C-alpha cells in the first residue's frame, strides 16, 4: 500500500510532531506545579532523559504517547497500514529503549512512573493525577 500523502506533505506532517513539551507533558507539569511539587525537565545525565525529575522524591516520570511507545490494548495505538514493518521496528525499538532506561534507573535507586497519553483523557484524568500525588506524598 502506498502513502496517501506526497513525500513533501508527509515530511511536513512529521516535522510538526514534538518530542518535548507535548500537551500531555504540559498537563502533568502544570498539575504538579500547582500541587506544590518542584521538578527538573529532561535531565540528560539520567538514563532515558526522563520528562520530569523530582529529585526530592528520587522519582522520575515518563509521559508516553500511546502510538510512539506501543501502548498495548489501547485505542490510540494503531499500526499504520503503510510501511508496517518499518513502523513496527521503530515502535519496538522505542519499547526496548524504555525498558532499558527504566531498568537502569531502578537499579540506581530511582522510582519510575510511566503515564500514558490515554490516562490523561477524560474518564481516567482525575484518577491518574490523584494517583500520582498519592504516590509522591507517601514517599
């Protein structure tokens, strides 16, 4: 199956996809800050360059997009019908990197929280953020 967009249009579409400061990240960051938590962003010295680092709690937070990180059994993770093999290889590589980073962080004493994009949508939004603060407060 061929791509429905021209090469130029596909390139433009892909260039608009952010890796930092995404909407789900901003929602979590604003919530944490309003709740009195202070954090650092994208600490390069930690494995996987976590999205949010709460040093005081020795906790890192990764906010994963369901598509890019292959969230199993999620309605937002749909494998594209074009270049399927390439996309599966890319997403599986992302999943491997996520696991390596999580393992390395946990081995050095960090607690790792992963929040999926779908957990910040309407039905789970309040539950997800309350669970996050409950986890941090119990530290």
